């Protein structure tokens, strides 16, 4: 096996890694070979919050006595808890700043100030308005949207009370949050408070620090992320199942290739609109291209895929490799998960890297800021630059012949409809099939890629083990894209990979055994689905009662920790792979892995082996089934007409 083959289970990735090596192009993979993780930093046993340090506190060797405190006397427990808290704060800030941009664009759309945007899902507008306590009687969509945008924007600066969306959680879950004082008040307030508490000489009790960490994470899951998902659905349309394609083979040699990369779907949405403009089509023909080929990368890919069927070029670790094809005219990037190394790769080819957010620039890249007031103009400007760049290709194009068909776009609303139909939309069929044992339980497998693991391998190994054992998988982000490349996002996958019970249900409904639910910010859809299962009845009265578990086997970003923390605080058993940032403190790790379960009925776990991780999730699901009294399959009874009448 070559070094490249050992890096990824994806053939397109391997082929382009070989090309990059031969052409001496630096990528995240080659840089990872040169730079090894700091063993002290990997355990977060280093404190850098004041200038008396950094204080490095490596674990004592066997038989060696070593005082594990910083210069100020801060214990290893305090230091590790602070570091963990700051990561969760950064992840929450990232999702929530994304949400703020969406809310501001939503408001401008409602007021008629945004170019190219509209209110597309008025039904969801009314539903979300009611969630925010808005009186909709006698008001038109514009008035309701304006009031909703203003109320949503207030959630960021709120100082007291409770976030509006926390009332969507089961009542028992709300009581737990209030009991431990972690009910989020305002999104920005919780992030700021973490930064204050973890300043030198403030909060120095690791349990107390981790309570505020939990409150901050909840402000993400039941605040910023949920707001972003709902308002994007209202503006762009709530996703429904759509056929798309994935992997680097979606690039076209005879077309102008434009890759949208990042996490905010505002500009990508308008690029889709602009690409269909007759003027753009004419300019494309003039340079000898057969069209504009839009393709997505990372979570922007998921957004335009599930609403428009725009092909997805790849996930996080493939972003530089897309440029190595030599076929990309322009890559746009906004915020989150874009590597600075992209510019170095772009300079090896004719590709223009364009940064579009006022919060994120890359040295050497072209900067064209996106503002909704001139959104469509900006989208056309970028496409014209791409078209002008098409004749400037300097190298022979190499596009791997690897892509797959996928079905994406399983929002909460879609699942509700598919299970119950238009007039009886309900989670009852899902709950019933969990109760009768055809479906063992539900797992959310989400998260990033990490160059310290074999690209995509942990996602696929874990998910195949889960669906083989009749666990329905919900997936988002880079994990979802890994599933697409591995052929798990089509209905046919149920027969090939799923256990007999899950396969039977999937074939009856016509769904894959793994449901693509969107971008990483859309993990809130999983919370909504879990809450719907509780409210439907028969599976307990809280999210923690469900036969359900979560995982991020290849996580790498601070956002992933924020997501994991809000899932744990919502009552979900959550397992991470790759590495774990609190192993430097036995007490902090024990608190998160054991004591949290007694408090929040959800807990963390860490397992590098994805199959073993899947087995831990299945064991947890079985434990919950036993507690509900549904651990034994019920007898299947064929009802005659008299029995049917008796049902009423």
C-alpha cells in the first residue's frame, strides 16, 4: 500500500494525493507528515491565559512525584476545564455568528432591502413565528417575517430569561436545565461569560466551569444553530429529498468550474440563481465552455445540495485536492473550515481563491465582500471572473473518474411527511417500528474529517456497523459526505448494508438507511427529531429515555465540541473518536464521562476504534430499550376485520 492509499479510503482522494506529491504541492496531508501534535497540548495540559506562563503540566511518569499546578496555583483540573470551556465557547460563537448573519439577511429580506432573496416557505414562517410567541392573526408574511427577524436578533443580546427555542424541548429536559442553572439566557452572554470566567484568577472550580460550558453549548444547539436552520429554510425553502452527486468526479473539464466552500449559504444560494442568468450563459459560450458547473465543498455543499441538487465535490480534507485537478476556475470561501493552504495550491494553477466574508480574509486571495443589499450583483461578478479565467488554464486537467449518486434533504418536516403522509404526518410509524424491534434505535453520526485518521474510514466503519445492527443513522456535515461517497445515501443501500428489520422499514418507506439532514449547523434538526419522538409517545418522556446515541468519530473543530456538549446536555450518550481534550485531568474526564450522566442523563465517551465505538452505542441503545420494556420483539399479529374495528 502506498503512503497515499494509507491516507484515505476514497479513491479520488488517493489519486489526487499522488498527483500533488509528484508535483510537489503542499497539502494538509503532507504538512501533517512534517508536524506532529504536541503531546502536552493534545491533553490540554498547558495554560496560556496569562503572561506568567505558559505553564506546561505533563502527566507524571509512574513512580514520579510532580506538583501539577500552574504558577498561580491553578490545578490541572482547572486548567483542563478552562481549555475545554474556551473551545466550546469558540464553537458556539462560530455557529451563532453564522446565525447572526442569517438573521440580519432575513430581516433585510423581510424589509425588501436584500437583492435576490425571498420568503419561500410561508408555512414554516408561521410555525417559527408561533415558536417565538408572535401573534400572526391578520398579518401578512412580510409583517410576520419582520417581527420574527427582530425577535430572533434579540436572542443574541438577551441578558435575562430563557432562549425562546428551549421551550421546544421536553418539559422534563427543561426542568433538568433549570435545576442545574444551565438554561441559556442569551447567546452572546453565554460566550462572553465563559471568556470572563476562564480569565486568570476568576472561576477556579472545574465543576462550576463545566456548568457554564454546558449553558454556552445549549445556547448553540437550542439557540444559534436552530435559529440559523429555521430561517434558512424559510428563505431558501425547507429541504425535501433530492437526487444529487458527490466526489471530485463531479468537476467538468469542458465547463467553468466554480466551487463554493464554507458554511454560510447566502452567497451560494445566489450563485445558483446567477448561474441560470441568460447573460452568464452567453458569456460562457463565448469562451468556448459548455456551461457553468457549480459544485460545493464542506457545509456550503450540503446547503445547496439539499435545496437544488447542486453536486458536492467533497468534504473537509478534499478542499485542496479539488484545486489540484487544475479544473477549478474560482473557489469562493466565507467562514469556517477553509485552510489557509488553499492559496498556496491555487497559485500552482490558474485558480482564483475569493474570500467573501468581512470576518475572514486569507493573505494573497482576492477579497470580494458579500452583502445582501447587492447579493445578486456580487454573485454575477464572481461568475464573470470565473468565466474570464476559463481560457487561462495552465496545466492539463486531471479529474478523477469517481462520483456517486446520493439522496439528500431529510429535514424534520420531510421525515414527518414520509412516515405519515400529507394528512397524517407523524413520527408514530418510526416509534412503532422502534417499539416492535424492527428498528433497534437511532444514532446521529456527525462531524468533521481529521488528518490524524484515515480520511472517511471511521465514519464509514461506524455507520456500517450501526445499520447492520438495525440502527437508523441520521448524519450531517462531513460525515454525511463520507456516507455519500461510500454509497450509503441511496435507498438501495438498505438492502445491501442494513439489518433485516431496518431494511424492511427503509424499503417500505423508500428511504436510505442513513438520512442526510444537512450541514453541521443543522444538527439542531436532530434535536427537533428527537423531541418529536418523545412527544409522539411510547418511548419515555425525555430525550434521555430514547434508544438513541450520537458520535463524531473524526472530529477536529471546536464546533464539534460545542455540538457534542449540547447533545450530552440534552440527554444523549455521545462518543468521540480521534482524540479527547480532557485526558490531562482524571477528575474533569470522570466528571464528563460519569458524573454528568447522573446530572443530565447524557454522557460523553471516547473510543478511537470506530467499530468498538459503534458497539458502545448499540449497548447503550439496548440498555434504553430494556428500561422502556421493549427489549423483546413483540409477536407479529395479522389483524382480521373485527380486530381492526375494535381499534376504533
